[in-house]
C-alpha cells in the first residue's frame, strides 16, 4: 500500500483548519501537514493552480478571492458510495465524524416536505447550557417541527442531570433531537 500525504494550506480568508475538521474517512492513517510555510513553495510560482474541495456554483467568489493563485474547484470530493447508491448494503465507507442516529430519516420522511427546521452548529462547536436552553425556548415558541443535531458529551461519566435541557420532554413532542446525522 502506498502512503498518502495530504497538505492542507490555510488561506487567511478561510480561517484556521485543524485535524478535527477532517472526517474520520481521511484522518485515519494518513499523514496530514498543516503549515503556512508550504505557501512559500506556491509563492515561488507564478499564479500556481490549487485544487479546492468545492465547486464553482457553490462558492464562486471564494474561488476568485485569492488573486495570487488559480483556485480550481474539483468537488465535492466524496466517495461515490455516498451518491451513486449502486450497493445500498455498502456501509463500509463513511464520512461521518460521529456515530449517527438511524431513525431521523424515517421521522423526516413521515413529515410534509419542507416542514422541519434543521438546527446544527457543526462538528466542533460546543454550546453552553444557557445557549442550548435559549435555542430550545425559541424552537418551542416558533412551534415548527425541527431536527436538532445536538452534540453529546463525549465523556458520559462527566454528564450530570443538570446538563439536560429543562424542557426536553416538550421538545421531543415537537421535534427530533439526534447526536449526529448525515448531511448527504
């Protein structure tokens, strides 16, 4: 097996990238370098081409934002098993960072089209209890169905009863709360 080395270059407009931003699909067993020093290699060239995991229709302004480089959208770069459905039993490839719930799809399918609000704050952000209570209050007040991806404590021993939302039972009557779900 050949080794694979991936260089992730952080551009100023993009913000900070760290290994946690990568799906486990990529992280396991692949050397990843994060270094702005590698920009020197690109800067030595005249308008070097850089492949970016996006596509023009999604982010046309970002692909033109850095004038010194020719950014070429080649994405989305995901395994074909996610979109071609040739083998529905193929569960071997996964791009999810966490174990996903399985019943949310059936829940969504049982609701009218476009009738649920999707609430998620990404893979890394951890909301405080006060912030989560405020979001819960807003969801209850708007009376709309929702699918809320709520990060669970990665260390269950540290979870306390007072960490749970005060209105959890009310929320579960109106919407679905899951620890993770596929966005594909």
